[in-house]
C-alpha cells in the first residue's frame, strides 16, 4: 500500500471515529436534555395506597399483612433484636391499583413479566365521563361521548394510553363501600373496541375495579384476549389534562405473573 493510500485509510478511520464520538455525545446530550425537561415537570401519582382494609372484590378477600418471622424460631424480626424489620404480604395479585396482563384472561396471553418495556411509558389521554354522571351516575362512556371529546381535543393518537376519568377514586378512602358499588360508571364495550381497533391505543385504564358492567365482562375479556394490558383502580385522573401528558406504569417482574399491584404516574406537559 502506498503512503498516499495509507494516509487515506487513516483519514477515513479518523473521520469515522470522530463521527461515532459526535453521535455518542449527541445521544448523551439528548438524554440529558430530556431528563432536564422531565425533571422540571409536574408529576401526578395515579396510584392508591393500599392496606388490609382497602376495597377488593369479595371473591378475592382482604389482604393480610404481618411481621415477617424467622422460619426456625417463628419470632418476628425487629430492629431492636435483629437490626431490621420486614412484612409478610398475603394477597391476590389484583389488589389496589394493579396491572391485568393478557394472561389474566387469555390461556395463551403474555404474562406481566413479558409486557414490553416500551409499553410502560406512553402518551396519555384522559377521557372524562364526569359530565354525564349528574343525569346517569352509572354512565358508560359511549362512542358518541368519545366523538364529542375528539371534536374538542383531537383524535386519540395511535399508541396512546387511554384513561377513563369517573372520579370514583375519591370514594376509595372516604367511602369504600360506595367504591365497591355495582353498577358503576364505566367503559362502554363499543368504545373499547373502537379505541383499540380504529385508534390503535396500546393500553387503557380506569378507576373502578372492573372495566365495564356487562354480565360477561365483555370489555376486559376483549382487551386481554387481544394481547393488551389494562390498569385498574387508578387515582387522580382529575389532575391530569385531557391530552399532552405521559404515563409511566411499573410493576414487579413476577415470573409468569397474572397481575400485581402497579405504580403509575403521569408527567404533565
């Protein structure tokens, strides 16, 4: 190879290295800027605290919390005696604010540990059912209601998380028996189908313990058997704007998990 050729190769290698370094620096700068923007925003917790007395479907029963104990001595661990303390939890997976993965209703559906990470941070829209509740306290949010919402706020974007605001969450602590009432404000099945089939949403959520009030749980069955997850028993949706927020939802990575308490929060625009 001639000196000229070697020089060209070295120059090309140097240009490639500099280009790679510049791209890496740019990527790092983009992430740093994204974090600065996010950190400056308002966060809204969409999750209820839960305990042994909080509402749950009667078919599951209340949770039981107790001090974890040494399996040999059966003595509870304490800070004074052992330097630490911890709790033993006995509860169903669908407890408090929780995730329902497809496998909850679908024999071949993915479990909660298989839900893609990119589906755990999504653009968020909040569909408001509360204007209809004065005349109909158990109003099911209809296709006509969705269309009215879209005339004001624009089309629900593909890939979004669609949450249904009913303000039921306010009864969670103050009136738990009312929170568990049947029927309750909910999704209309036709609206759920439209959101997934025509708008292409990734996931949906709501404040009640069930998706709708149909006898056969049509909406929840449809969502889960079509490979989507949902978040139930959400809180504070009245503090999130109709559009522009981002939702982040996390849950423990339980192997072959069929549901578990989740932590969800919104980042406001």
